[in-house]
C-alpha cells in the first residue's frame, strides 16, 4: 500500500543572511504556517555526518563538530541506563507539570486500556541545572552545544521570521523566550518509541499517540528515517511526514497560536505505527520543544496591523487567558492521565485546561 506523504514547504535558512532572502523566507514561512503549519528546515548549520572538514563550534575551551548523526548516537545513551538508576531521575510530571528527567514507558493511557511504549529523557536548556544519569554526564558539553545551536541558529531566526509575518517588531517572540532561564520550562528531548504487541495495535487501531496539538510555541524535530508522524489536513485526512536527510521538521504549538490570534495555527498531528516495511523497528527521536517564558500571558498580540485587518481568533477572553506556566503545567500533568469527554464532533475528545478547551483527535 503506497504511503501518502504531506506536501510540506522547505525553509532554507541559508537565505536568512541577505535582506532579499529574508523577505522571501517571511513570505514562505507565513504561507506554510497559514496552511498546514508544518514545514522543513534545511541548511541549519549541522552536517548529516562527519565529512573531511565538518563545521565546528567553540564552547568554552571545547570544540565540537556539528554533526547530526553524532547527536543521534548520544540519544541512545539514556535508554541504556539501568531501570534502578532511571528511577532516581524520573520527572515529576503529575506533581509539577514538568518533563525534566525521564518519562518511562506505560505512564500514559492511550486508548482501550492500552498504555504507551514510549520512553524519553528531557533536559532543561540549562543542561547543568539538574543532575543527570552517570552515563550521560561525559556528553553534557556536546549536548549543551547542540541545545545552544538549536536556540541561537534555528529557533531565534524562525521566531524573527514569524514576527515579521503579522508585521510585528522582529524581536516580539524572541523577547518571550530565554535560553537556560529557570523561569522557562523549554526542554530538549531524546525519545524512543518501542514496538508494541499485535494486541495493543489492534485495540488502538495502530495509533501510538492520539491526534493533538503541542503545548508550546515551536517544536523542532530532527528528521529520522522511521516513519510514524502524521498530520491532519484541513479536510480531516491523515498524511505521513516524509523523512529528509538532515532536515528539521518544525510545527507550531498552541502558545504561538494564542499569541498570534489564530494567524498561525497549531498543527494537529499524531504518531502511528510505522508502514509495513518498518514495523518492528524502534524509533529514536531528537527534539527541541520551545515554550515561552512562564510569566508570558497567552493573549493575542492585538497591536499587529495584520490582525487588525484580518481579525483575531481567541480561545478565551483576554482577562481569563492563562500564563505559559499555568497552561503547560495543566497540559503536561493531565496528558494520558485523564479521561476527556466526547466532543461535539465524532472522534474528537475534549477537556478544559487552564480555561482553554483542549481537543484530542482519535
């Protein structure tokens, strides 16, 4: 059976360096975000693997090669740690609404009594803010360099392009996210999806994570070859996201939709059992989940000339709008733990979090 891939825009960050290229990117990213709100990023500063003269970054007295494959090698490390040691670093997801540390398998209820087979380890963007498993400690300088590259060389340019789309000052979004700040819960993640039993696949109709939108502003996913990510089109179809070597897959989250007054839409996406030729393979992921700082109130930026022309879509009254902290804690602590109610539309479940209706697409 052929795989139906989504047609996604490709954002070439190499163009960001010239006024003409930057103007083109503003239009390209605005168009992408007004349609499916998923796009690829290329020429981001990292090579796929070692070449004769790979680019390097100097951090303190350490020099690191900018190679994507190296980071995927490191991404395997937290999953080699003993179960006993993992317990020392389990995230306080329910208690604090934070993913910092391990999310172990079978923590989330997926559907029909089936629990997840997904494990991930999450770092604060100040990677030394908390202690990590011993096996990870030798790699912290490289992880730190990679996190910084995601922030300075990818995330900030994207935020600047996104601000110019609705004719806001260029630093509008960059001023609302601070690298390494204790008042931000932005996190960097290594994630591993393990194959499931035939019975679990049958009960959940092969869905590993139900359709949802992300909590934060932008999600950066480093593309890898095992297909599982699907996006929901405006017509309600599910289409696969194709792997492109050394590209990033980027999508908008709820927080960006709230601040942009609906000008940029959070993308509905899910994780599905891989196609037949990849079934039985574990799926390793490297992610950067960008959230605005905790004190940012998620109200539309009504000063935007574009929003004044096209109108604002609000999820709640401005005076009732949650802060980033309240919204991310509510979303994080409740996911896979609560029983959302059937919504008005068939196959869509709903729950209210921090005054906002959150939908899950089954």
